[in-house]
């Protein structure tokens, strides 16, 4: 995601009016401005209404600060002097579409101000032909039609915080590369210490490797065939490099959290101090201070988004990319904000592994039913995003109140034998369940909800689908019980 982002990552919100009058879907404007920006040049297209016609003006400018100022004044002059009826527009009110090309669009936004719509080139492009003039024209037409909503422009303090987060991420990647090099080079000499844990993060493994490198242990140990003396200094240098980068990562972590605590953050109705906001966000299961800081760094304010669904789309957690005939035909997720997506997915994965929270238990049931861990992780991450959004918007701590997943459902209580009489698909599992000490449907559902059924041998994904269907459709079972009465 660019440093300037679309406010609305969901469908355009539309004002529904009586069907005979139609639905307003986009604000048609009296002018449009489109910019195709590169490192050293900016191609600009301006269109204005003039009586019954639309006039287009194109011009190319350099991207130094003075040229960008000149370009802004040229655009405003064209709009005010060539329009009929006359349009008066100030630099603060100027709307324009600009492609997000690396960071080259940022100086334009810094100089122009106004109300930009930053567009991904992949979705802004129309047609097969591509030139700078055509790109600028298409963006200009889309600006005139109001195709894209205004983008959120992060204030300076947020830009500084995001730069600090990017630095931290860069150091973390460099540390990971150093760790991977140590492990792969150990394998080169037949040392398999890495099988016991990370050669950098696991202190026991690291102490063993460093002892070998200093010649303090027998080099014919169980995990190694010996490390050549000529290579030992290179390994030690790699360890020093890893430690140096990790020290920078820890320093950045402290700076990020301190910066977040020193700021005030918007809720849906006011502002909270940073330490209060961090405390609230960390009440969401699996969310620590650093992940909460990343959330604030990327989301900034909940008022940017019309609803929780738009937030999940922004975080790349909306799977309904293609819908046809009322059904989702593609579960490929939108890319969204990579950093936020990664942190939420990491927190979701930890909850799924522990299964100590209702979110983790719910996700594990999805994994058992679908056989797909990635689907479960995405589902949990999506719930985390929604929870964080509402915590920030309401300024209240997280609670499971209102979540159906946190409450074990009420089901018809009958013996497993009776269950098989109503649904014969359960018959093949009857002996397995009874052998596991599960004799009634309530016991079966309870074991399912606390994620203990997966330990019972002989129960596969088809069984878990049956259990889910049983929970969701109680009607035939209730009829059976009433029939007995």
C-alpha cells in the first residue's frame, strides 16, 4: 500500500433513493484532472465543461518543486478560465486522480494538497494501448466521473512513524537473512544443529554452535561432522551481524511504541491518549503492543472507513473478490496493506496454535471442517481486524459478548444411536464415538467446541462437516424428539 491510501476499500457507498429515480453512484464533476507521474516528468490532463462540450488540455511538467507549483497553478487557471459556466476552485478544494507509482506521486501531493485520489495503475488502466498521454486522459475522465473516492493523506507525524516502522521491518529482514545464512552454511559442513531450533533465537542451540566455533566442544558431536577452522571467523561475523541488526530492531520497537504513546488517537467520537489506546487495543485476543502500534500506524483513524468490511478489505482479508449469481466465485484475497496483513495473520496463527481463546477454537473448527489451515488463519485475522476497528471506534475494551462463537450452542440432546436413526451418515462413526466415551449429541458438540474431537482416531473432515450441519440444522432432530413424546 502507498503512504496515501484510498479511504473506502469497499464498494462505493451510494444513497439509495426511490427506484423510479435511480441511485446516485458517483458525483459527476464539472472538471477532471489526471496525472501520470514518473521520476523526472508528470503528464497532466485537464478536462472542463464548456457549454455543451468538454474541453481537454494536456501539458507535461518536470517534477522539481517549482515545476510542480507551476503545474498546479496552470491546472487551476485552465479550470477557472476555460469553463462555462465559470468554475471557481482553490488549491484546497482541487480534486485530481494520480497513479501510485512507487513514491513519485508523494511530492505532487505534498505540493498540490487538495483532495487527491491515488489509484493503483493496475486498476486504473483501460484498454490495451498505453502511453503517458492516454494514462493521464483516462485518469482525467475517471476524475470527472468521480469514479474513485478521495484518498487519505497521512499527516507528517504519521509519515515519520511509518518511516520508523519501515526501518524496523528492513532491519528485521536483514537479521533473518543473516540467521538463514548461518543455518545453510552449517548444513554445508554437515552440522544439523538447526533441527533442534533456530541457530540464532534458540539460546541452547546457539550456545552449542558458538562453542563449536570457539573449539570448546568435541567436533564429532551428534549434530556435526566438524566446522573447518578457516570458516569459523565467517560464522562468528554472521552472528555479530545478526546481533547488530536485532539490536536495531529492538531500538526501533521502543521508539515506535514510545511515539504511539506520545500521540493522541481518534475514536469515533473523540480522542484518547496513546497509552490508553494501546491498552484498549491489547484487550483484543492475541494482540500485543507492537501489533497494536502497527494497527494505529496504518489505520490511524476509524473515521477513514465507512464500516468494518472496508477495514478488512484494506488489510487484505476480504475473500469475496468475485461474486456471480449471488455466489462467491473466487476466494483470492485482495492484496491490501502487506504489513498489517502480515501482523494480523501472525497473531491469528498464534491463536490457532494455542486454541486457548474462542477465536482460536473457532478457527480450529474451520480447519478441521475444511482441511485448510490458511482458511482458518484468514478467518481469525478477519475477526481480529473487525475487533480492533470497533475497539478503536468505540474507545471501549474488547469483549466476547455478542459473539456466538464464544457460546456453545443449544442442541437436541439424544443418544448417538438415536442420532444415527435420524441421520444415517453418522452411523459409520457410532462405534468410534462410543469407544471415545461420547454417548450423546450434547457430549459430541461439547467436545467439538473445545476442539478435543480431533484427537479421536477415525474422525475425519467429513465427520466434522456432519457435526457442523447438525448444529446449524436442528429442525429434523427436534421433530424426532417431539415424535417420541
